[in-house]
C-alpha cells in the first residue's frame, strides 16, 4: 500500500452546544487490486491519527539515517528505507509475525470456528467478525470485505447465530432485569 492509496477525509459534524464544527478525520484506503479483481474504498476509524504519527516518525528516521531520501506519494507506507522504500522481504514479516504470536502467549484466544494457526490474514477475518458481532448490516460488511452477501453469510453469519442463541434459549423466570448473565469456560475451576 502506498501513501497515495490512502486519503484523509474530515467527517466532522456541527456541534450545537459548542456552536462550531467538530473535526473528525478518518482514513479511507483505496484498494486497487484484489483477488476478486474489484476496486473498493475502505473507510477506517482511528487510523488517521496513527498514519499521521507514522509519517512523522518515518520523516524523522529518514532525516537522521537517510538524509538524501524524501517520502514521496508513490512510496510504500511501510517501505524499507535501506532499499529505496521498496518492500521488505516477506520472510521478515513472517519472522516478526511468529514472534508476535509467541509474545501474546495465552492472551491470544483462538477463533471459535477454526483450529488453524493465526496468520496475518486472520486480522482481516477478525475485523469482519467484529463488524458482524457489532450488528453492522451484512450488506455493508460484505461490501467492505469485497465479498458477496452469500459468501459473507456462509463464512461469518454463524457468529450472529451464536450471539442470538442466548435469546432463543433463555427461559423467562423471576423478576425481569434482576438476573445477571455470566460467561465462562468449561475449563475454569
């Protein structure tokens, strides 16, 4: 992904109480090449400030260690400054990914419907799952993921069924609102 593939957009709103417009910047990632061959725009939340901070760090690093090199719009966002901002070798990402998984240890909970090891692609699946669990519209989720609604439902709708199962299996008794529900593991003592 290159710097020119991400645009900033102010989606702020007018505040009646403050009587002024409140800025809220988001980053929109424009994906040009996908496995489905479709182009799409992916709005993000919270990424704008992180990208601004990254660009600042990148400029400082380049000025300190590579003073003749300047960041261009066509440079990779996570390019290798020792190699003219071209991509790092994939093996390096794999090594770092494995180290991150090891550092997480027991804190990393397995995905409920899969036995496979975590991969960087798991981050995409987690993003899609979280949107569905938040109750986002399946059409919007499918569009963001670059899937058809049928594919999204086939692979991710089972999460929604699991979430709704509590309401379908709960027996009404006692005083409404007094019962506190808890979730636990069968392995806990």
